[in-house]
């Protein structure tokens, strides 16, 4: 159903974000990211005790594409 939209301000839009005003059937944003983190990096909670004596994060990746998104345009 059509709507009348007043003035709005967009401060910033990320690289995989969507700004939509009006009618639409499908919105399909896509993005790809690779995250490297060492031991204990994503722990959350209250009162955590984490002991990492020796932590090494291997960031070597010999392939060029991990998960292609070319067909998702």
C-alpha cells in the first residue's frame, strides 16, 4: 500500500546495508567477511576466568575465495 513519507535524514549507510523507502517485494543484501580471533576472544558473561598460556591464531589462508557471493547480485 502506498504511503506518504516525510523528510528523513540518513547519517550513514554501511557497505552491506539497505535503505528502503516505499513498496518492495524483496530486499536481498549480501556481504562477506572473514574474522580471525585468538583463544578467549568471543567469551561473554559475568565472572569469567580464562587462562590461555600460549595462544596462536593462524591467519594463513591459501585459497582465494572462501564463499563466493557473485551469483547473489
